């Protein structure tokens, strides 16, 4: 490699890292807003965010990056494989950032803010009609964005690719169809079963003790609290970069499992970020692949690992020790059933891991129809309710508990929902592979040991950065294409003994 | 005013506010570092801070500001008085920022960091000799900075003016000489008195209750918790801007007064910031005058108000209610004496409000001699110890408890110490003025009411922004030049009854 190319490459890395550092500062502002912001300080925070958005954009869209990319692209043959990965992703990111005229970006930013308020009000008032103009505007902006970036003929594919590089509506369709075929009959079987789990077994679990317990659990799983922390916010989330992860949870005295599992979920996200190569932070070699893979990490720890019998063999005695009076009347069987309760609900975020996937299929179907212009925004509630009845077996009594329940569209986030279910499929496929690679893995869990699993995930996935795309990493790690069959198998193995025995 | 000038002025305001917003983001990073940062995340925080320092500098030193200032300066006659204030200060700030070559700024930044570590190690090892090169370098850089900014013949005046605009070594000298003359005999009288206060009367005050109590107190004083918060850090401080103030304190079960008074002190700083006109934030009309005036606000609330009998008439019953067993054997007299205990100590930050001023005089004397080249860094410990014995009546047994005790010089902060004592003098002078303006003010305190005082401070001082300099605001508000006689009078009135009766 010529000295010229080598210099250009390291200059590119410096520019990318600088832009990333500014993004992490911006991210900290966002975390602080959810965790610490005094109630009347929202105005200054909005102004701070606006100026940081500007500064971040300037850094990431800097003209020097374009020239460096051109230099490197014109010497493609001289680059190592990793350097090609960096250049390819940097180009993709750069183009997506710079091909949108600033007038378009400004208009969209304005809409994101006003549409959020329109949605929040419409939801509160159960008034879908008032939200229609915002939704239409966002759909129009999404199409416009796709067009500006050269995806004019496939706007929904563009939206999906934004969250899961390499994924298309067609691929998602194929995966979801197969999943649906297996899942719907299985859910019907569960619902027809006389076995029901009660989740209302928990009362008066002191928040301080819950905090200690979830700290113990997440530390055991492998979250590095020397490079991260967990705080409280209205909605749980995980932010920050691997060098400083900020997770949140929320507490309710009568819902200790809610805090626990949402924290484990965020811990899965956090451990993925902590596992990305620290030296490559801010470059494509130190960044997560996409939403679906990210979600596979949070779901694997939350579901496959932490809802397992082996996990609770270890943690149940500790749970009882911390909450002796609260668990006195609770049998081990009832606890395990509560942890793995299946009960269809209208609300996606309250759904169990079996029926959750049905919520995603519904949304994917609706988004496809909207982008194919087969469905008008005005007809959304009727279409939603029909699909809800078909897929979930439940019809929303109002739009608040139906089409208005999710925040995503109000922020222009179309093509985002599929990632959740893709994540579930990837998690299950990884789960069978890791157990084949590491015999007797679950007996580790029963001893409170999770290091072998984490090391495997680190080596197989985290350390790869963005060297593979969503489908590519699955193929690379498991030797097979992504398939819903593992998720179906996992759900059957976990839930059939509980409901169909 | 021509449209041209009006446009230039509003463009200047926009630029200044943008730079300020970025500074507040940078400030939040600093707060987060002290309050939240995970232990192994220091490296990324240092990188974030470096890039934010760059971004802040770019914004505040932008060439557009220079052209706008030139336009406005050349039309000076057309500007309103407030606009002139803004332009004058903006010019001063801009020049101080831009007249330093970036090579100089980079060298200084490097030294600040390495000198801090050298100081921390020297202090830990009680090894002044190892700190000499860093101190010399910082003195040299300070002289160089003064020279670059046109203060080559008066480097120490420049250092003082940096913290207290308009103040000079000569003025400080005159004030301190008069203060010393009255204060040293008074301290001797107190020390000769058989009356001694015990401060070791407090044990086992639960932190959670302390937290509630100091929240109650600071809220009553007038801190607006809807635009600010208080957290825990190693050393108490106040950061943020009026729209979002972040204060900190620290807790020890056996030192409830320490947390309380340090929180009240920071509350005084915080209320000054909260009182600056919100609409003018980021411009000289919405900024504090300087360190001395800032300190006058913290000291007035901490000392004149919160160590008063009237204050405790109201809060003592509340304090006892919160800590019934801990205060059972404590008489009201012992409590009041503990709050107002005078006991010379070697350590400035542990000093009471009477002898604190002596610590400052010592440092001012030493700094003057260093800048006048009458004292070499090598001879500092001997000079320090001699002055300590003369002024404080105590000789440090080692440099750790002598010349190495303060962090300030390691950051290149010369001319900063005088502000503390200037703040004490201003606070006392304001105290007599406000009681003349608002008869019977202390009876408000005895009813837990502090609103009249806060409103007076807001109107007289906070709302002024930087319209006056340190000496100017005192003259404006009290009708007299700043004088140490009010501090002497206040100290005598407060402490003579306790020690000399």
C-alpha cells in the first residue's frame, strides 16, 4: 500500500472517530434528558440538541471525508479487506447524510417534532383522524428520502435497509410467511390449553432490593459496570458507546419481573456495544451491524437465557433470599410459569415472547401496504383491526389500543418494526448453534456462569463490527441462511412443556 | 439605529448564544464526569472533552464575530447603552480567546493536565521539589499569556482581572491591608477567649434524612428545583447555566453541617445564575460579573443568612424533628455555637468564615511576590510557612498541609484566590445595605421566608448581568466604594457575642 493511501486511510479514521465522539456527546445529552433533566429545563435542552445536531452533521458530512473516500475508492485494489469494509460503510453513511439537501433535513426535523405531538395528542384523545395529516406527511417524506438516495422505486426496501443493511421487504416477507405458518397454529394450541399462568403473584417488592437484585443478575451475565451504569427513566433504553454504556430501567413494587427482564434486555444491547472492538470505536469495524442483530443480542439474553429453567435454578434461591416474605407463598412452578406466561394482548410492548412476533407481522403487513399505496392512511384503523383479529385473534376496542399505540411512525421510523422479529429469529438460530458449539452450556447457567456464552458471542459476532450484514453474519456464524425454523423450534421446546403437556 | 447595525447586533447575539450553548453542553460533560462517569470510562470522556473544547473554541473564536464586532464598534454612537455593554464584553472575551496562538493554547492545555498530576503526586508524597518545574512552567505561561494580551507589564493584574473584571493587585492590596489590620487583632481576641465551640457533636445522621433536610432548606431559600438539581460528587460544586443548574454536595453521617452549609453555598451560586435574565443567556447581559461577585452570593446565603440566629429559630425545630435521637442531647446554644465555631486550621477549605480570610491574604501575598519576581518557586515553602505563622498563627508541619494544599496553581489559576475574600467583603457590604433597605429582614428568616431578600438580590444584582464590573456593582448597589469595614463589622457583631462576652 502506498504511503499516500495509508495516510488517506488514517485521516479518514480520524475524521470518522471525531464525528463519532461528537455523536456520543449528543447521545449523552439525550440520556441526561431522560434521566436527569429538571422539568423546566426542556427548552434549553432542545436548543442544546439543535446546536449539537448541527455540529454532528458538520463533522460527519465534512467535505474532507468525500475527498478521502474518493482517494481510497480509486485505489480499491490496494486496500486490505478490513479497509474495504470501512470505506464501503463510510461511503454508504456519508452519502445517506449528504445526499439529502439541508432544506429537506430541516423540513423533516420540524415534522418529527410536530408529528410526535400530533401522535401523542391523537392517542390521548383516541382521535386517529387528527393524526392522518402527520402520518401522510411522514410517508411522503420517507418516499422523498428514498428517491433522493436512489431508492425511488423501492422506498420500503430503503426503509428496511436503513435499519438492517442488506435486508429487503421480499426477504422479510419470505421469513415472516414461514414463521406465521408455524406460529399461528402453535399460539392457538396454547390458547386452547387449560393451563394458564398467573402473572399477578407479585406484590410489595421494595425498589431498593429490586435494584440490588437486578444489579447482581446483570453483573453475573457479564455487563461491565466499570464501563457503564444503569439508571431510572420513564421507558427503559440503552444508550452510549462501548466505552461508556448508559442503560435505564423503571421500577414498580408489584412488577419486579418487568424491571428485571427489561434490564436484562438492555444488558444484552449493552454487552453487544461493550464487545465491539474498543480501538475501532467510531469506525465501521467498531459499530453494530444493525437493529436486527442488536435485537438478537438483547432477546437472546432476555429470553433464551434468562427465562430458562437453568437460569432460575441458580437465581431463584437468590430471589427468595432477597424477597423472603414476598415469595413465601410462591411455588417454584408458579414462578417459572409467570416468567414464561403466554397471554395475547393488544399492546405490543406488553406482549410475551411468543405472541410478540404476531404484533410485528401485523405492522409489517400494514407498512408494506402503505408503501405499495394499497392502503390509504384514512383506511388504516380498519385494516389494522382486521389484521389484528386475523393474526392476534383480538380486535382493538379503540385506536388507542390499536393503530395509535406505537410511537415509531410519529418519528418517521418506518421499516423499523421488522427488526424486532428478525432479532428473535436470529437469537433462536444462534441459540441452537452456540449449544452445539458449547456442549452442556445450560449447566453453566445453573451455576451462575455465563462467561462461555458471552465469549462465544464476543468472538462470533461482537468482534466482527460491520464486516458482515444482517443475513451475512447469520450465515457466517451458523453456516446456514437465516430461517424462522429455529425460533419455531425454540418456542415449541420452551412452551409446549408448559402449555401442551 | 440603522437596519444594518440592528442586523449586525442580532447576528452577534446569535453567534454568542450558539457559542454559549456549546459551552453548556461541554459543562454538562464536566458535571457528568464528576457525578456519573463509570470508573473505566475516563479515557473516552477525555477524548469527548478534547473535541468539545475544539468545537467550543471554533464557535467562540469564529471570524464572523470579529467582523460583526468591527461593524458595531465603528457605529458606537448608534448603539444603546445595553448594546455597548454587550459589544464591550464580547470584544474583551473575543480578544482574550483569539489573541492566543493555538500553539500556545495547546501547550498550556498539555501543562494543565501534566501539572495537575505532578501536583497530586507531590501532595501525596509531601514532595514540593518535584512540583517546582510544573509551577515554574505555569508561572512562565501566565506571564506569556499576559504579554500576548497586552498586559506584559502587569501580569498579575491580568490574572486578577480575568476573574474579577476591573480589579487590580493595588486595589486588592489596599482592601486586604485594611481588613488585616482589623481582623488579626480580632482573631487574637477570639483565640484568647475561654469560650470554645465543639463541632464534634454530631453522629449517625442518616444520609437520606440529611438529603431531605438540605432539600427543604435550599428550596425555602429560593433555589428553583424546576430548573436545577443537586447530586453527589467528591467535591461540591455548582455548574450549568440558569436554565439548568447542576449543584453537588457530599455526605458524611457524622458531619451533617458540612453537607448542609456546602449545599447552601452552592445554592447561593445557583440562585445567582438562576437570577440572570433567561432571555439574555449566553450574552454579557445574562452572564455573571465575575468570581468575586459570584462568591458574594454564595457567602451571603451561607454565612450572613444561614448561620444567623433568625435562620435557626426557624430551622432548628425542623432539624430536631428529622434527627430526634441524634439531637436529643444537643442544646440550642451548643448547636448555634457549632454552626459558628471559630478555630484556626491549616487547611483553607476547612476554615471558618472568620479565619478563612487570613488564608486568602497569605496566598495573595505569595502570588504577588511570585509575579513581582521577589520570590522564587524554590523558596515558596519557607515563605509560605513564615506567612502562615505571621498571619494565621500556625506553622504547617509539612508542605502537604501548607503550600501544596490547593489545586488552583496546578491548573494555572493565579489571581483566583483573592476573589474568595473579595466575595466575603461584598457579601457583608450588601448585607448592611439590604437590611437598611428592607427593615426587619431577619424576622422574615425566623418565619422561614427568604423571598424579600432574594428579590432584592435579583433586582439589584442578578438582573444586571455584566452591566457593571466588580467594584462598579458594589458602588451602584450600596452607594459606596467596596470597603472591608462591613465585613469587619459583621464578623464582630456575629462573633463577639459568642466569644467575647
